């Protein structure tokens, strides 16, 4: 397009060139190619996301890249340094005098550009406006949505990857076409598995993401990996062990200094034997219940400072087999069973999400829980090796398991939803068996065990 810029300017066409590198890099590019036009810089990719431009290594590495590169070299173009997001593809858009869209071209691979003749047609005075309306919902998507209740009567072909593929047919395609720039998201257990997939997706949507990780080294590796994958520099680490309530207090004091728009309680453990924290609490109960509850309480003002905050508790389908246990949550009176302890605390998370939704009623904070189905994560591989061995072929990917977390955190379609339990973007029942229903007294006891809305550390360590 460089050769056409001058004659476009003479015709009164305003040309805006947008890059995602630094201002200094843009200036050097302008001088190298002897461009008179200024170049706007968008290192946060705000314009790119608004234009719904493609990105990703698969697109960059398309087989078409070789032909595109050869054509570019013949035209005199050359690649020098790289800044910004190297995986981001570009596009060309033409707007009329009144702001109506006349032409839109989104590159599908590196070196893929719009034809000059097509741009010329769009620049004509009588060029018509185009309408980029979303495609209507297909009959297959509607059928998938209607049949879902009938086909989800058991975990088989529902919790697995087949279930996700079937449910995804009914997803609204534009639900996650959002720009989260300016939103601050905290994700616990974000160095691997569902937490990593969630943090990666939120960063890719433009959010500032803080990874809450127990292990600093693995957390830093995850931060760097997400930065490299998304091009975002607004990915940070907060080292915190959610089973250590004093550490939660320390981390919360720092995290609460700014508004929190999204808080994802994802950190999890599944030990084979009973382990006590330094504060005398059973590790699973402390990690899944007391720590996240305390963090939510300490971040309450930061959540309420957001114009629309969302808290998501990542539970498990395993909780559907267990009743809320408030008699011996720390397993002091029973022979320890790690799988049952996991399921009981995941049931407690769902109840706590409902109780927090009631506590935040009338505020800008929504609280929901979800379960990801059977996802192939490092935790499943290490803690449930036999289950993983038997089901590996049908397990969901971490990205599929995290889809509903991201949807609840980001999608306008989830706005206003609170106090519900979600699976694959739909609210579902929390009890499959009448024997798993807790009483109102049990719910009140759990709230008291967690210290209520303003827990005191000294009371929690005596639970």
C-alpha cells in the first residue's frame, strides 16, 4: 500500500497506520520506508481486538507464508526487527465520511494483505456500506441446546470431551468477542492446568492478569509463558499459599490496593494422606475453603470498587456425590480419604459461592461456581493416576475445562448471573441425589466455621 498513500492523500483520504510496537520502533519504520504518514502505536492491542483481528502461531506458520514472503520480497518489502506481539495479524478497514464501514479485510496468515483494487473500490464516493452482522444461529446449534437436558442425565458423554463438543454446538459464537482492557483479574493456581488456561485466555482478551501461585519459580515461568503467547505485558505474579491463612492475609493487603474485577478461586490439592498446615488445619479444607473465603472477605472493598466484579469458584463434578460435611471438616475424627476430602470441600465451595452471592446482594459483585467436567490436567495425572489412565482418551483439554470459567469472567452474556452453579455455560442443578442435600442449619454452620463475612484469623486457625 505504500505506493498508493500519496495519491490517496491527494484525494483527501485520511490514512491511519497502526502498529503494536513502541513509538521509537514506529518512527524507525516510518523513516526506513520513507513514509510521510504518522504511525499510531497500540502496544496493548486495543484496536486489534476491537477489529477482531486474528492472532496465533498457527496462523503465522500457515503454509501460505512462503508465497506471501516471496511476493513481499519482490515488491521491495523486507523484515527487520520485531517488536510488540509477533503473533498478531493485521488487516485493512475503509470507513466512509460518516463513519460507515465500507471494507473490512482481516489477514489470515503472515504476509496476507488486501488487494489494492478492492481498497480502491471501497474508496469510491458512491461505495456502499457493508454490514458485518453475526450469522444467524444454526438449526444444529438450536437442536443441541434443546436436547442437552435429555442427554446430560449422566456424566458419561457429558463430562468428557464428547460432552463438551456437543454442548459447544449450542454456544453463542460472539459471547467471548470482548475486550477486557482495563479489567484486573486474579486467578489462583494459575501456573498449570485450568488456572493457566484461564489466565492465558483472560490475558489474550486484554485483561491485566495476576497469577496467584504457591511456587514462585513455576509462577514466574507461567507469567513469562503467557506474556510470550499473548504479547501482553500486563501479566504479573503474586506468590501466595492459600492453605496458609497468614500468607493469605499478607497477599490480600497488597492485592486490595486496586479494584478487582475478576477473582477466580481455582487453586486445588488432592493429597493421598492427611496433611496439616502450620496452623493445624487439614490441607484440603484450608486450600479449598478457608483460604479462598478469607481472600474474598479481605478483597471485598476492592471487588465492590469495580463497576461489575465477578467471583468464580472452580468446583468439581465429584462434589455431586457428597453431602456438605460440617461435623469434621478437618478429618480429625475419621480415617482420612483424600478423594472424599476433595469432594466434600468442592461441595463446600458451591455452598460458599451461594452464601457469598447473598452477602453481595445489592452490590456490583456477582458470585458463581462451576465445574469443568473431566479435564486432563497435571493434578489429575498426579493425584488420580488410575482414573487418568482409564479415561485419558476422553478427557477434555484444560482449555475446554476452563471455557466456562472464562465465560463467567468475561462474557456480557453472564452479566447479572449470581448464586448459580454452571457447567458448560449453563446453570445446572447442584444436587443429583436427595441424600446430598444440606440443611439450612448446615449452611449456617459452614458460614460460621469460615468466620462469616469478616473472619478473624485467630478464630479460623481454631476450626
